[in-house]
């Protein structure tokens, strides 16, 4: 009896190793864009219960990669993986409930699944759940919890989370209002070329909030964004109208420098004043 149990255990371990090997081969093919091979490798592994492979199957069905796009099938595979504690599957299943893809839209269920993934360190889940707490969607509005979750994602260098956390410090929601902290997080997001963070930072320099007031820097930051997104051309032009010819020339030069790297340029520019 003990021998049969031991042999069964060895067989299950062998199958698990084989399933993981298939998943790695499938992942390599997926990353190369060879979805046909990815499916051939991942599907048997998924059917053997490998959660990573089940997640991969869900991803391919959700995106229509190697298989027809099918949200019901995506939901099936994500759920199988999520039930085994796969954080990426929990997050993606939460997204399906959040957006009503293949299931009836259910923000409470989305929040529950995001929580499971967030507790495993998934920064996308931390961000989404943080925003839900900020807005009171699917969960009671709670700015402190929003700030806590957004900080977790921001600490993992997620740009939109850094921007959102900066916004909480700017308004004083869930944290003590602190313009210096707001600038800190806006700048981290701006360094990743996040347009809305560059615009927010422009406003801080225009008004001298958390930084020394600098119309030239404010113009340059807005100009970086306006050159690619005409939505902000009006804001850029309003700031430009307040500059003299020499300042405008300086601002245009600074625009080119900021486009290459935000923080170091701003530090050098302000230190020279």
C-alpha cells in the first residue's frame, strides 16, 4: 500500500515537471509570436492542471492569439488558474468582471479578485483596486486604503500609480496634503514620459506648489506633451504668452532636454538659478 502511494506520488511529480516544461516551451513560442506552437505546448499542460499554462490558455482566448477570440473560454481557463492561486489569472479574471467580458459586469467580484492578486504583489491589481477605493466602485470609498494600495503599485515603479498617488498628496485625500510629496511622485511618473504627469508637474511649477515657481519650466513641461498631443496646446500657449523672447527661447531649449530625461534636467536647471 505504501509502495503504491509512493509510486503515485512520483508519477504526479513527474507529470508536474513535464507540465512545467511544456509551459516554458509554450511561453517561449508565445513571446516569439508563434501562437500555434504556443497552443500546442500549453494546452496539454493546462489540461493536466498546470496553473501557469491555464493562465496562458486564458490569455490566448482573451486576445484571440492562436485561437478564435472567446471570452467564455478565457474566463474558464483564468478561473481554473485563479482557483489555484495564480495571481496573474486572478487579476485578469478580475478585469473580465470589471469590464463585463464573457460574464455579467460585477465590480464587487472584480474587487475581490483584485484583492487576491494584490496580496500577492501584483501591481496592476494594486492599482486597479486602489482606484476602486478612491472612487468607491465595488467597495466603500476609502481614501486611506486607496493611498496604501497605490503606494504599493507606485513603489513597483508603475507610472500611472505614481501619478495617482501624487494626486492624493496634492488634494490631501487619504494622506496629509503635501505638495512636495505630490511633486516627488509626479516627477517619478514624468521620468517615464507619462503625459498627464508632465502636465501636472507643469502646473506645480507654474504655481510654485512644492517647487520654486518657474514659468519657463512650466512651459517646457507642457510643451513636451503638446508637441505630441494637441489637446494640451492651449495650456502650452497660455504659458508661452507669459514669457519674454529670451525666456521662450530658454523654454524651447529646455523642452528638447526634458524630452530626453526629466529629473536630472530639472535639477540642473533650477540649481543654476
